C-alpha cells in the first residue's frame, strides 16, 4: 500500500526538482519562509511543487501542479534582505492528495509514488541507449560540460539515471513536469530518449543556420572591402560622386516640381551628398529621387475639343452605348467653355464582354489623351494603392502613382478595372484608400506613402469598371457617376461582328477576305444558336474557331476560299448549342418562363411545379436563395387565400405535396422577381390549365396579389429578345424603364404592364376563358389601370 504523510508545501517558480537532484534555492515569500521554519523544526523534509504560472506571487492550490518531489533540506542560510538560501536534495516523487491548511502556509497530505523496478534486459538496454544518446548530446552541446557525461555514466540505477539526465536538458517547466509525473521507469527513459533525439536535430539545424549566417557576414565584409577599394580608386582618378549630385540638381530644375516636392528632392540630394559612397541607404535615396523626378508633375496633354470628330471616333469604335457617348461629349463641351472644370469620375457597371474596357480606350483616343490601366481584382492590401514607405527595401509607389508614371502625363484617361472585386484583410482596406483617389474635392493633394509629397490627380479622367453595383462600398459609390451598360441587341452584335470582330480575327489568323467570308445569315445563326450572352466574347471566340479551321485549309491550298452560310455553319461550329425561338416547344402545364438578371446580364428562367399525392409538404429545389424561397411561399399563400376566386379546392394543400423547381440546379439563384412566374406555374399545376408558351414574366408578388416593380428591366427584356420571346408581362411601375429599350427591340416585343395577378392569369393561362371566375371587387379598377405597349411602341387600355 502506498505511503501517505502530512508535510509542508513549498511552491517553486520557474524550476522543477527531480529526485536525486541537489540544488540551491532562494526563498523570499513570507509564507514559504514560515513553511521552511516549520519543516526545520520537525524532520527537515518538505514537499516541493512547481507553479503553473511563475509570475503569480500567492498561488492558489489549483495554480500548482499535483505531482512534486519530497525533498530533504540539508542547509538553510539567511541572506541580506530577508531572503533564505537553502540546499535541498530531491528524494521521492509524491502526489498531492489533500489540503490540511493554507494559512500561514500550505500543509498538505501527500502520497509517495515511487515503485520498485527490477533491472531486466529491456531496462538495461534502455539504460545503455539513454547513456549513448546523452553522450551524443554532450559532444555537440555547449551547455553541458564533458565531466557531466562521466558522472551520469557511473549511475547504475535506471530511475536515478533518467532523473539526472533530464535535469541537464534545456526544457521549460511544463516539459519537465510531464517527465516528473511519469512513474514507470521504462516509459520515462523512452520519453527522455525521444526528447534528446529532438534536441539533437535542433542543434544540427542551429549549426547549419550559424554556418549560413557566417557566410553572409563574410560576403558583406568582402563587399565592404571592395567598395572601399573602388572608392579609393575613384578618388585617385578624380571620379567621385560630384557629377551624380550635380546631375540630380539639374534634373530638379528641369522637372518644374511643386514647391513642396522640390524642397523634399533637394533635401534628399543633400543627404546623398553627405553620405559615404558605400552606405546601403544610398540605393534607397537614388531609387526615391529617380521616381520623384520621373513623375509628370507638369506634363499636360492638350484635349481634342472638336466635338464632331470625338463623336465620329466613338461611333467608329462602338455600336450603341449612346448615353455614355453623350456624357463624354457633354464633358468636352463644358471643358471648351470652362478650362477649370474638374475631370469626371465615371463608373461603368455592366456584364462581362459589353466593352467597358475598350470604351475607356476609345474615350482616350477620342480626347487625344494618354491611356493607362490598372486592375484591382483580388487586391487586398492598402499598400497596393498608397505604396510602401521609401525606407523599406524594395519599396515602390502604389498603383495609382505607377499608373500616372506610366501614362507620362498628369491628365491621362485612367482606367481602374474590376473595382468591385476589391477585398480587405489584416493589411488594411484598399477601398478606403480609394476614397481619396476618387474624390474630386481631395485628389488634388493625393498622398502616396513612397513619394511622401502631395500629387495632383484632379486632372486625371478616372473611369472605373464593375460587374455588380451591389459589391461596391456605399462611400465609394457616392463619389462616382454610375453609368449602366446593358447587353447588346442582335443588330448591335451583328454590326460589331462585321466592323470589328471579323476583321480582327482575319488579321490574327493570317487570313484575308479572299479566303473567308461569313454571310449575314450565318452571323445571325451564330448569335442566336451558338452564343447567349450580354456581351460579344463568345461571339468573338466562335468567329476565331471558324478562322482557325479555314487557316488549316489555306495552309494546304493558298488559293482556298470558303463562304460560311447557315447551311454549312455546323461543319465549323458543330451542332447548335441553344434553341432560338420560344423557350418551350408547346404549351405546358406547371411550367412558366421567368426573366432573371445576374452580373452576366439578363437570362431566361424556367419555373417548374408538380403536384403529388401527399400531406402538404412543399419542396423547393434548384439552389434557390432565401429571398427566392420566400417568394415561392408568398405565391403559395396568395393562392390559398384566393381558392374561391380561382375555383380551387380549399384543402388542396393538405392532399398534395408541392415541388417547385428552377432548372440549372448547379447555379445559385435569388431575388423576388420570379414571383409572378411562380404564381402562374402553381395555379397551372393545381388547375391543370396549360400556360401560353409565348409569354415571359417578371415581377414581385405580395400576399394580396399586387405586382411590385423589379430591377434590371432592360437586361431582362434584351434576354427575352435574344430567346425569341414575343410577349413580356412586367410590373406597371416598371413602365418608366421601357424608354431605355432600343427601338428595334421594342418593335419586336409586346410589353404588358400589370398591377395585380388578376390581370396576369387570364392572359397567360389558355383555358382561363372557360372557367367561371368570381370577379374581385377591385378587378375593374385593375383593368382600367392596365396598359399594353404594342410592338410599334403605341399603348392602349384594357
């Protein structure tokens, strides 16, 4: 049975005592001194336990480790300052079992933990391995004397050997405590062998690092010696840095710097002049001066104010985009009347491939200004905008100053691409740094961390591009004039292909018009059946694919000529990818056509509903967002509230499970604009009435059946036009957006504006005339307010 005893406890700070250790300790805490005095009055034995945290002056019992060492006080001497120095010898491991008292010192009950270990062959082998490992450690370590190895090798008892070896290793209190708490001698020796092995690897790495550092120091000394030699040779030849200093001063005069920048430049030149030739900082100063003097502080290009010529250049480069062109002409007209006009800060927002970047280049060409571009996609460090301090090694200005430097004038057209893709992390928020750049009231004194003097950006024509307005911070959005660029119509795409894409691809693929000609019918087929996008990037790729196949044939026969028509187009692009015309081939039950909008432009969206015998469970699939799921539930609640008017069984939702699905389930979808499409699909599925395939629908629905306005109307109607839809139902409040639709598209689309679902169902459900609907008292009012816009643009009342 384990032996228990009552004894005084002495907490230790920053040290762990093992059995068989003989060590001096300085004791200064009053409670510890009283515990020592009590122990000396009795049998000189004391229980030594390490504290978990060394900085605690009065540790509680839970702030001490449970396992310590029963020790013998061999000597106790009082030192000046009330401190006692004791010589203690560790005897046995012991575990704290119970607190007897805690005032004025800890008196505890402990249980001795040592157990007898028979020296078998395994233990003897472990003992020999431990001595061998410790011998290796002593040879490479400077912290242990060789004499210690001899004293350790003489210890026969394995437990004592293990406790002695661990005391020599550079471990912290927690690591030593883990070894102290291991009673089994074999496990303890294995742990210590593993610790020594790890220490040997660390020592080896330290040697390698030390050798590498010494080599670097030697190289630095060699470089210093060579620089001093060069300096001495230059002095002998009369070639010192006076010429360089004089050159900098001449360049400062030529640069016509602002007063503050000139003062800073002369100060840095003076520092360079007084600095030793071999000083490392001379490189930093030269780099700073080179950047400062290369910036276009006073270089301004003259704007081309001929408005007719500017209009002609813009029309040559881009089809459509009338509002953007008009805004540029307005700016130049004002500039012609007032030279003090500040440059506008525009933001082109639109789907990919609609020409936002190329439009900025055209504006620069039309105004005869230099053009520069930076992309902020994925930028998450504020220093990318403002630069790093010039004192850092390899420091450079931020992207804004670099862009102006590249433009070589202080009034370029500066394109900031993908500004909605900015992000932030622990290094700062780049969008916050952009606030000063894009604020006309502040950017005349823009401060870059590298340049450290104000640079005037007020004459820079900033044009930003983004795919989604919602991703832009509100403070940044407030500083820009947002211009929405929607997708192109078929006619615009056809003109772009004729005037730009085909000539470009012929040139890039080494072809001429004598090798290839694409008919207008073939181009329309490519636009309708091989691409479905807001921009023209896929159209460009399709034309490039045709050119590559023709180039292959031309290599074999240089006189080869091919005319691409609707009939042979599939030989070059394969089977059509999209079906042009109505979305559905026939009238369907439970399937309606909605219109959606994303950063890629407008899209056609099918809503499918099916009913199954069940208990009223509603399932929503198609990767729908929270708002779209709420729209589906609102649509179902509206139908349940009007079962009598719709001649639907009141308890239909208890007999059937309803499954609402929006195809293309891998793509996330959200927003409320599919509300009326969901109501129509649900009513069709419940009543069994087919839906007219010629209609596409968009609009948010309330629980009372009101149709609320939605966004992205232009993009949605262009998508309907691309898909060949003839009729579109949209909210009455969106009637104001129809003036943005190109005239050729309005002629082909019949846009029906509605305020209530009672106006939608009779138009879309084919069998509605056969059903005896109970008229709502407000239906007459809704019909009076309903307006249809014919394909020729005229309106008539219902």
